[in-house]
């Protein structure tokens, strides 16, 4: 069955090839007959009577040879012979899944990288590219030179005209590759498949660039997914740890207070329950809100107030309207723990922790400040916690979020989270159960 189909296709190609060669032969025969008819009445030409027949025979032989060479080359390049592949003029319509400007840049680069390209005219505003391409001899240096009939008419160069048509986020490329001569010359000459090669080369170059772009996008998506998984793993680790030393010290303090101050022990355990309720990982790892994170931080600080006594004061100034703004889980807690560990606990007299929030245009700034030892103190930490905060901000919000850590005046440190405020209205508008 397959052999029969191949045989049929081969027969069709032979027929098409025959008519193609016959067309060229007839065109040359008519042209030569016309020329020699005009010259028949001249005296010098009448004395060279056998010469016209010889010239016609030689020219037609060269035409047939060149035509069959063209047929064979087209068959090798395209794998088939038809009116489209045999023609000296090639047209392609290529759809690129990018906006017109980006599609034009790809097209311009593909044409510039084509071998033997010269005289390139690129107009980005009108999305057009024109270029001239020297036509190489596919069989090496031409042996016949000017004796080859196909070199008598027209130019030895090809030309390319390409445009990009914008269409709803995509670019449609119209590509035309043709000889640098009028269409009438196609009746008398062949281009040895050079325009077919140019059209296919530009089409392949565009396909390669699209594939490279898709590959880079896929790699970026994979990297983003990997980064998200790493950040999630770090967050889960933070949840799993729940600061073991803090938990042990709190339980030990509560055990001690049950004997001396049962009311204080009960308050401490209540705050611990509140802290753990907000610290355990949820089934769905989604963004938290400033209000939820503030409840966790308040419970943590209330426990420390019972343990540290007058050495710790707490000031919270967060408007109710800002409590619905989204915030990654444990981020505010990290800044509060840094303020205690590296600022107030090492300071003999203790100090104050401030948690402030304000809206500034499309952003919300959340500040955790202390009047502890500040940057110059020994044992100021490794900076890993702040590094993780910055990475998670970039992962969730990109360049729209930031973390700034500066010295507090007159002493201590102030860390400010800046996050987008547009999510706040969406969350606040959701119906509550």
C-alpha cells in the first residue's frame, strides 16, 4: 500500500517536472525564433545560415540541463515537486505568538543572520524589512559563466520583503522571497531553489527563536516553582520549630507561676494557646493578613511581658482598616523575635517594642521598632531571618514589596515591611461566614 502511494506520488512529480521543463523550452524556443526571424533579412546573417539552428539547439540543451538540475535540487530541499516549490518566488505566512514589536525583532534578526545578506532596510515603526541577498551558485563556481542562458536575463541577486501584521497580542509575518527581476523573467530562468532555501531558512530561524523563548519561559517557571517550594519548606520549618526554647521557657515559667501566682500562670497559658493557634501550619498554605499576624505577635509579646516584667513595654498602633492587608505568614513574627532577641533581651534595662502600620498610596508599611542595643551590639544575629524575609517578599510580590532595616533614633533598630495595598480591599469585601 505504502509502496503504491509512493509510486503514485513519484509519477505525479515526473508529470509536473515534465511540464515545467516543457514550459521553459517553449518559452526559449519562441524567443529565439522571434530573434532569428528579425535577423533573417540581414546580409551577414544570411551567409551564416546553419548557425541559427546550432545556436537554438545548444541553448535549448543548456536550458533543459539547467531545468532538470533545478528540479532535482528542489526535490532534495522540499521533498516534493509542485507549483509552489518549483517557483522562483516563495511566499510564507507565519504566525508568531508574540506582540508585533517582539515578532518584528525576531524577524529582523532572522533575516540579518541569513548568509550573503546585504542592503538591509529595517523600519520598526511600519514593521517592514527589505533585504537583498546575493545568489550563490549551488554547484560551486559556474563553469559556463555568461554562456549559461539562465544568466542572460535579470540580476544574480534575490530580494526579501517581510512585514508583520499586529493581531490581538500576536504577530502575523508575511514573507516574500523572489529574484531581483521582473516576474516575466520566470518564463526564461530558474533560481536553482535559492529563494526556496531562503524562505525555509527564515521560517526555521523564527521557529527556533520561538522554541528558545518557550524554553526560557519554561525554565523560569520551573525555577520560580522551585524557589516557591524552597520558601515553603523554610516556612514549614519555621512553623514546625515554633521556637522550641521559647516554648520550653514559657512552659517552665507557667509551671513556676502555678505555685506562686496562679492567675499569671493562667494568663500565660492563654497567650501560649493563642500563639500556638496562629503558629501551627494550615491545611492550605495561603497568605495571611496583618490582623492575624498581629494577634500572633501580640500573644508572643504578652508572654514575654509576663516573663520579663517591667523590662518590656509594648506599643501597637495599627488602624483597623489595615488589618485586612495581606501578609505572608510568620513574617511579622520574624521581625518581632529579632527585636526581642537581638535588641531588648541583651539590654539590662530592657525597653519597648513598637508595631506600627500606615498606608502610603498603593502600599502599606508595617514597622517593628525597638530601643534596644542596635546594630553595634555583639551577638546581633546571622541575618538569615531577614534574608528569608526578603526572599519571600520577592517571591510573593516581586518588586512591589521591600524590607528596609535602619537604625532607630536614639537607639535600637527599626525594620519596615512595605507590601501592596490592593489586596486589602478584596479581602475586606469578602463575606464573612
